[in-house]
C-alpha cells in the first residue's frame, strides 16, 4: 500500500491517517457483482456509497489516497479552521471600538495550526474507512482502473459492476507562470502542513481560496502580496460585492496587485522572488512562502477511461444532464465533471446519481439551484443569475439592493459594509439570482435559495416576518422595495380616492 506522508507527524495527523487511510487496512474479498462500484471517496463518492448502501444496494468504494477527499484533508475543513482563528485575531484587535480593552494581540501560529489539525482529526471519523465498512460498503484502498466493460481492478482484486461511478475529484494545477517550476511553492494540498508563519507570503490568484488565505495570513501577521491577472478580485462575482470584499482585504493589510502583467518567479535563498507589473507600476519582492491558488485539473489519470468509452478533456469527464458519461453504464459526479467545485454541489450531484443509476430516475443536474460562498470577512455569497450573466444572455431583470449601513443590526454589530442584491423577473414573480455581502452571508443566502427552489418571488419575502434586529432583515427589505414598485401613480390615485370616500 502506498505510504501517505502527512506533516507534521503528530498525534492529530496520525489520528487522521488512522481514519482516512488505515495503515493496517486489508481489502475485502470482492462480491460476485456490485450494484455500484464508486471510484473516489471524497464528498461525491462518500455520499453516493452511503446513500446507495442505505437503500440496500451492494456497493464497493475505491480510494487511492485519503478518505474524505479534498474537503476533509485539504479544503473546507482545514481552511475554515484557519479562517475562524484569523477572525478571532481580528475581533480581538478591534475590541476597543466596542469599549473592550484587550491590550496587545499576538497570534501563536503553531497553536493555530495545531488546533486545525486537532479539529480535522476529530471530524475524520465521519469519513473513515471503518465507518463506511459498518454502513455495509466494501472499502478498497488502492488505485482503481477500468479493465473491461463491467470490471474495475484494485491491486490484485477485480470488482464486477452493474453500474460504476467516477468521483475522483480534482487537484491543484500549476498555471503557466515563468519560473514557477523552479520555485518551491504551496498549493491547498500542502498549505496546511505549515508550522511556522511566513513573514512575507505571496499568493497567486484572487479567487476564493486566494482571497480567504490572503486575508487570514495577513491577520496572522504575515506581509501578504496577492497577485491577480484580471481587474480586482473574485472575478466570478458581482463587481459591487467583490469591491466591498476587496476594501476589507486592503484594511487588513493585503497588498493587491491586480491586472498583473508579466509575472515572473525566480528562486532565492530561503524563498522566491516575485516580479510583476500592476497598473503601470513594477513590483519586485522576495517572499518566504508562495501559495498558488489558481488552476484545477480533473483526476482522470490512470483510470483507463478510454478502454470503456468514457470521454474526457482537460475540464474533466463529459456527462449529460443526468450525470451519465458517454458510457451509459458509467456515471460521474463531483469536481471531476462539474464546473461547480463545491462540497455541497458534489453532495447533491451524488444524490442524482443514486436515483438515475440504481432506479432508472430522470433527475437532472440542471435543475439544481446551487449557492456558493467565499468565506472572507465579510463573506460573499451568491445564488442563481448575476447581472453580468443576465446581460450576456439578454435576460431582462429588475434588481433590488439593500445596503447594510441602513440595517440596524449590522450597524450595532460594527459590520455596516455589505449589501443584499436580488434580481427578479420584471414584475417580480420569480427570484432569478441574489448576492449577499455580510459577516455571515453564507448563512443568509439560504433564505433566497429556498425561495428560488420554491418558485417564490419577493412578495413572499416581504410577507415573511423576520426577527428584529437581525442582519437578515436586509433580505426582507428588498421585498419591501419590490412592493413599493407596485404603487404606481394610478394605484396611488385610487388609494387616495378611497381614503377620501371612506373618510
């Protein structure tokens, strides 16, 4: 069995390995035939395997690396642990503005990372090989590959299947930056092995991971340089919303070099040199650590997909709206085939695969309403159509915006920088999309996602009583704003006439 090297070698990482890849694991004797053979034990594979087994199917789950995939080991879990520590540091530093004296605030970075490793290990039993064996899943540790129209091989074991599922996920890939291959650098797969805080920290890519980690490390005390080829940050997001987050990063000390041109890297003693032009100014700095937070590649190597007629390209495995590959007996879900590379998207794609692969279902991935959130401070959450997409697709929309500076709870919380922006069909019968920037936007977006799923409009939001004071009141106020558009001059005259008559 391939040895996995998790650093540092402490009790927490040893616990993680015991759960995610038990060193003494013995693969079971394969069943005569499986209803499903699932390759990949990240979120998509785990949900598929657990759900199918719970419904009575005979399931085999194959994982060549770590159970839990990116989410547990290199993504959501460790990153959010760091973000929470960074928020605590920022809250302590700003306590005086609330009348609370804390004195000098310092960050014990090794303790921050130890906390992350401890919590990750505490969560790991949920995704463990032992738990899934107890759920009735045959867990095989090792690299899986297709060897025939109905067979997958893992080591010396052959697994026969009625249907198979590819859920191998994606990994960080290096962008074509001159000198990158010569400079030691971190990705999300190695970042969480750090034990010392870099004095100078370079980040390439101002997408969600880049922005989250740039802000966090700046709050920890690093001097952070964030490089982005495009203008601003978070290029997929609403520009007003991204601008609020960009201002927050600047307040936290992040130095943003956007519209970056001619980025070149070179190795120096103890670090790397970054040279780039941003808005007509040339920058040249040496950093102790460099994080590459741009570029993803699907994990398709070694699966021998070509032998079973499964088409794929550099974006991943090709699937139809029912998550069926070009081989009708083989399905795919999660990051290996989806442009929405989120844990929650993988979860719900897996549910579609269970329906369609086992029960002749007709569930469609295109019917999903998928929200997402970038966990900066403030957070930026989005669901559905954006203004840019609406313009590109010539879809008419009405937009209603409520700024948090006019919402009492946001003012009292000291979090007035934010907004709720909702796009509706003209006439307001359906919500088409929304963006929220707030301290806990990821929690707030659920209300609008539910409304979209249910086909509700802002009229329903306006009729929903929200506790006062809450920041979610900003969502209800967009409904009030829509209601005011119904008070046309004619309607106002009729109301005035009625009041005169009835008075």
